[in-house]
C-alpha cells in the first residue's frame, strides 16, 4: 500500500513489523571519482574541480568513522568512466526479511544515462555475496535511484519513498508488490533537494532530521505524523552543507558534514552525538556521508 496523505494512514507505526538495523556498511573507493557532467544543481560550477588526493583522505576518514563505531566496512572498487560510482547508496535498495532470513537488493534504474552502467557492478557484487538480486519489471517505464530516494524507517518494515526528480512514483507501485511493506511517498519540490536523502534523515524510530523546504504540505504532514520528533534543519545547512545527508548507524552517533553548527546543537539537545566529517570534495557532486555508503544486513 502506498500512502500519500496523512488522512490515508490506516496503521500505527508500532504495529508495523520490526526490522533489525543493518550492521555492515558497503563503501566504494573514490579512485575514479570526479565531476565530468552536471546532473544536479550542486554540480554546475564544479566540473573538473575535484582534488583527488583530498577526496581520498576524506573517504578514508569516513571509512575509519564506521570502523570506530564497530560497523565493519566492505569495500567495492570504483571503476574508470563512472565518476559517481562512489555514491553507492544509489544503485540498489537492500532489503531483509527476518522471517525467512532472506537478504536481497532491488536494482535501481538510474534516471541519468551517465550513471546507468554503475548498476551491473553492484548486481555482480551482491550476487557473489548470495543476495537475492531483483529488478523492477521490464515493462515498467519508471526511474528508481535506490537508497538515494527510498529509506527504511529505522527498526520498522516501512519504506519512505521520495519522488519527482530521480525516482518516479510508479516505481513505488512496483516496489509495493516486491517488498510487501507500507510505502510512504513524499513528493520532492525543490531541485536542490533532488534525492530524499538530501532532505530527510531518519535517525531512529522516533527522530528524523528534516529540511522542510524540500516537501509539499502533505509530505511534511506525513513526516510529522509518523516520527514522534522531527528536528528541523536550517535551510542553509541542509542546502549548502548537506546536513540531512547525515547517517546514524546505531541510534546515537550521527556522521555529518563538518560545520553544521545549528544542526549539531539540535542533535545534542535530543541526546544524539554528532561525529563531524569533512566531505567537501563530495559535496561538489551533490553528496555527503549518507550517499557514500550502503548499509546491508
Ligand atoms: N552526482 C551524483 C548524482 O547526482 C550525486 C549522488 C549523491 N547521492 C545521493 N543519494 N544524494 O547522482
């Protein structure tokens, strides 16, 4: 079932099946990371400006942060000619069925042709690991960018689905059949917030960081209804520093772009611990911590 307005919600979050937190993280090396084309507004002034050495140091610091939090990294090698492959949240949506202990991924259908060839590398990677690898049906004319737009509610078998720029609403109809989870669809209305993970960051079952400007009224109301506490992020920190592209792997620590001062104060007010990381080279491409990783079961 796909929910698009708060009035339609016919379940209580506590009654949705529980879902354990994924405990391992996939990271892709930035060996071939660069800005070679413009497919989101953040990239427009930045073609050819990536400092490769700095990008490597920043990526290693992200890897070290996960290791320090006891989330073991599994590393995929970036490939030549695929400068955005480092953003490994986008090519798949991992899923887990606790009842049958089935681990799987749904493969993305990238909106931009520049990124389409990244997907088969992740398909091979997950196949080799024994995951069930699923595709959206051939006949479906819809884009889908994995965990750029589709986010699991922490601890619950409930999917948040952003659409409008990179993912089509129709993709969620197909996912509804594949995943048998309620899907809450949120229309994105501001091109700077082109993926859901740029404007909504579920921290734990009760809390989320939100950039309110990114959503329409129905979307904001859905988020307010299902999260007990929403923490609004100031627009300049969300838009320019990607404060909502943070990641909370354990319900306590929040890996976040360095310098999101007001967001960090608000996180501390709610007993979260910000872990600041400098991802400035990756911000040039329109991404930060959340999209530089993929959590898997
Ligand atoms: N340049 C990449 C793109 O536009 C950045 C992707 C960042 N990923 C994300 N989930 N926000 O596709």
